[in-house]
């Protein structure tokens, strides 16, 4: 791949990532949700399920490539990307209509929850451009660069998907009442 193509890919990923982060910041801190409706109550379960599915396909995809099954690896990674995309749409929809869910747990779980949440948020900000760049490199058949970047992308994306499930679990099982 030439430098111009690299620059175009990086610029495109930067624009998408900045737009996504700006939209999320507005949604969480600038948008006031309307009257809460129970019609969106299924979304947290769906979102956690998407994170679990993403985790499954990430692990299976790495296993496939380590066993020289390139087409199966590609299918797994596209599936992980799709489930992450469905998660993001569900997350945005839920927060648009419902707003934040505050964690009200007490005791030992509180610092555990906030450690998970903060690390999840910070690494998810990093994961988006890494995932997009890694996919872009594979799309352009720049497999050496793809492989080098994937070594960083995989553990971060995996951590984000796993901690997404853990955050959901904490919100469901450690809330008083």
C-alpha cells in the first residue's frame, strides 16, 4: 500500500472516530432524554448479548487464523464487527431514549464496577479507530500491516467486549432493590 492510501485510510478513520466520539459525548452529557418508556428495556440485554457474541467471534477468529483458515477468520471477524455494530446502534438508541443508568451498588462492588466501567470507556474510545484501521488494512490487502496492528487491536477489542458484559452484569445484579 502506498503512503497516499495509508493517509486516506487514516484520515477516514479519524473523521469517523471523532464524529462517533462527539456524538456519544453529546448523547451522554448534552442530550436530555424524554419520558422513559419500557419499550426500550430489552436493549441492555441485547447489548450485553452482542458483546458476548463479539467476544466469541473474536476468540474464534484468532483461533482460525492461527490454524491458517483465512476465510473462516475473515467470516469470524466480520461477524464480530457486525455484532459490535448492532451493539453500538442498541447502545445509542437506549441512551437516546432512556439516558444513563446510575450504579447504586454499595460495598466492595462499587470500586470494582467503576474500575471496570472507566477502563471499558477509555479502551472503547481507542478500540473504534483500531478496529476500523485493522479492517481497512485487511480490505486493502495490506496483510503485513493488518497483522501488526491486529496484535494491538485484538486484546483491546476483546477487553472492551468482555467488560461490556461485566458492566451489564453489575448493573443487573448489584443494584439495590
